[in-house]
C-alpha cells in the first residue's frame, strides 16, 4: 500500500503535498516523490528513503497543482528510479496497486517506441495514458484504464490538469475552499479539510480548484455524496479502528487479494510466479525442502510442510532458524526462508548456513529490497502492505497464501495435481478473501468468549494435522499481546502429559473443522471436557454435531479442508485481540517485543 496525494488550489502545492505525505509516513515507506506544474512544465523530484530525504532535494518550486507519492515497493527495488511519479511526455502518474498485465503492456508499448527506465508496473500506466492522450485527459485516462488488469488508485498530472481514479485500492477526494485534494488515506488531508468524497471502483474524478467532477467509465457525469470526517488524526491513521492490529486483521481480505493478483489463473488452472527462478526440471528434481523461519513465520512454514507433502509429494523439514545452525542437519535440496521483515538475524544466519551447503534458496517476504531478498536466488513477495502492529497478522495470512500457491504449483509440475483439481482448488482459494470478510462481520461470539475468559491464567489451543500450526499460532498471538500463558498442542498429544494441567480453569480452544481427523479431535475434546475445561470449538458452519460436546462454537465458512486453516487463523487472531483488549494491554506494542528482530 503506497501513499498518494494530489493538490490543486490557491496555495503552493509542493509544501502541502510534502506535509500531507508526512502524515502517511507512520506506515513506513522506502521512497517518495512529487511532480509539480510550475506554469510551464512538470517538475519531478524523487528520492530513496523518507520524506525528509526528499525535502532536501526539492528546490523552491512555484506551482499550485501537483501530485506526490510515498512508495512501498512491490515491483522493483526501493530506489530513486523506481520511486513515483513516473512520467511519459507531459504526463506524470502516481499509483497504488498492482498492474497484473504490465509485462504484456510493456512489450506492446516498447514496440510502439516507448522507452522504459524503471522496473515498476506503474510506468506502463504513464506511457499508456500518454499513448491515448490527444486533447482530453479524462478520455485518455479512461482508455488506458480499460486495458489495465489488476488494482489501482492513481493521480495523473498533465499541465495544470489533475485526474484521479480507482479500482480495488482506496482513494478519496478532499474538498476545501478554493482548493481540492486527492489522497489514498484520510490522515493525509485531515489538517486541510474534513469534507471528503470516497471514490468507488471504476470512478474517475476531474479535480479543479473550485470544483470536482466525477465520471463513470463511459464518461457519464455522476453525483457523489460528501462525508464529514469526525475522527482525530490518531483515529484516522487507524481508519477508525482502535488498534493497528485490528485494522490489519480487517485488511486481510485485501492483503490476500494482492498476494493472489496476477498469480492465479483459475479458468486455465495455472499459477504464475514473477520472482521464481526454478525451472520445471529443477522443481521435479527437488528431493527435500527445508523451511527456516522464526515465530509466526515458523508457524506459517509448519503449515507449509503439510501443504508441500500433501500437494506436491515432497518431504519437508521445518526448522526454527535459531536452532537450525546448531542442529547439524543437512538441509534439503531447496531451502525456503520465511520472514515478513526480511531482516530477522536468526533466519538470515540459518539461510547463509544452508547456502554454504550448496542448496537452492527461496525467500518469502513482505519487504522489497530487504536483506534476505539480496541473499537468495528466488523471492516471492507476500504483498501484504505495511504492518505496524508488532503481532504479525496480515503478513501471516499472506505467507500462507504464498505457500498454498507454491505447493500447488510444485504439485502440478510433479504430476501430483491434475488440471481439473487445480482449477477447482484455485476457485476455492479465490473465495477465501470473501469468506474472511464474512467472518469479520460477525465477531459477537468471539467478543463474548473473550470477556468471559479474560482473567484466565492459562489457555490451550489444540488441533490436528493442518490445524496444529494454527493452534501454535493462536497460542503465540495470545501470549504476546495478552500476556496470558498459552500452549499450542497437537490434540492427540494432550494425553501424553499436558492433560495433567487441564482443569476448569484452563479454557481450551479446539480447532475442529471438518476433515480427516475431525472424529479424533472430537474425542480429544471429550477428554478435556471430562476434566471440566471450558471448550470453545472453531467449527464448520454446517457442523450441527459439535455443539453437543463444547461450551461455545465459532463457525467458519465451509471450504476445502486444506484451506480451512486460513479461516481458523482469523478466529484465533480475533480471539487474542479481544482478550488482550479486555485486559487493557498495549496491543500494538507488547512489552519486550520488536517488529523486526535483527540480533541473534
Ligand atoms: C509474532 C511475530 C514474531 C515474528 C518473528 C519473525 O507475532 O511477529 O514471532 O514472526 O519475529 O519475524 P519475521 O517474519 O520478520 O522474520
């Protein structure tokens, strides 16, 4: 998620755009830039790093219309050339989103004589608008956008004309007195106006100093409602959510959508990876995979083990990165390092160790240009957008999504998955974001359970097979943000020791979605119920049997067994969040923890 700002009015645009970009900086960006029309031409200034670095290189520019951008890299490294705005002739563009068909468009535009200087998908847009621009900027933007597959929020500057448009990425218009604004997020412009119009998908705005006109894709004018924002700046940064963690949990459908963008072709039964440098014959030759990671990323890797083994028939060892180098194990022929930050020292050390044994390496990370990406052969980005809460949520869901795609992709190449099965599974996978949205709209039961058990000292999360990693993740989330001791256990293992701890004071969260081990999990539930533990089951919405055995049930939408852990994840995240909230814990910054752990 990049930050976009546009301004047209009576004041100097550069100062307002810089100030507005700073309001978005709390999310952490890697580069920034502005384009201002100085009365004769568009001046563009960009810099790697923070807004303050950009400010240092901007001369005194006089101009009352302009656009600005803070970049959070998805295509191409974070550097000055890849920073926005991107230009083509007299057109400058800033963009948030992912253009899925940019390679095809790039080839076509190159053949028409357009010269590409950056590694970004956005540059395609600048050239495409230029290609269509004869005299009417709106028409040029509409024609260009008709060719775009993917998501976008854009602001386009051409002379003193400013146009904005969106599809699947947020964009708002701010209304002032003799000045108007474009922004990707409310905090950017809250200092200047509280009157805001939310652009809907496929709408375009022509922003003038005294008026903003809205159009549909056929250039028919449309009426829009003006909203008054009551939030203060802090609330606006969290989009009105009380904590970043809750906001990020709610961003998961969007994060998954971006993780899938341009990678899933369900009608053809194909998966495409941009950063994967493994040929089909190499994938066929993989004898064993080692996954190395820490914390939440380890839990994602643990689910990855089940996925690769079931879908592609490859044996997987999952290793805690800080232990890997001392375990003297020989790594598999492919080593996958998972790290949302791409900077975790333990994961890097383990990766280097594995590399020195000559294995092929692949990283799954959220941060473009992070250290890990420079040390591996292949990188697959999770594209979750910036995560501020210390507890990983949306990055975890996106890591799972990448692992599903990789395991399916390998499985198809290794002849374990037929074309038909692939198509069916990709259709189910694509439904998951909407199913998460349904879950997020019905949190009442979770909040109720959280308030009843907020004072417990110990919790157990149990699950079998695919649900076991999610039990681990649920316990980790609860520990870190609520400071309650929690254990994630393979449900079948309880009777081998921990059952001694189960009493009426140890609530048990049982992940009991339908599948291979459902009956066994029900037996494990009966074991803990016999010791008087209160049990909350996470169960399939169609399961009418489970309530006979437990105290409370949280239902998740029905999907293929293999994808249900993604839905159960959202429940354990929310449960941890609401328990921590009921205990008044500092949810976004738990004590003793850091977002990126760069020491071993
Ligand atoms: C827990 C959490 C940590 C991280 C771990 C690894 O919510 O965020 O457990 O998962 O420190 O971090 P990355 O993924 O950046 O390598």
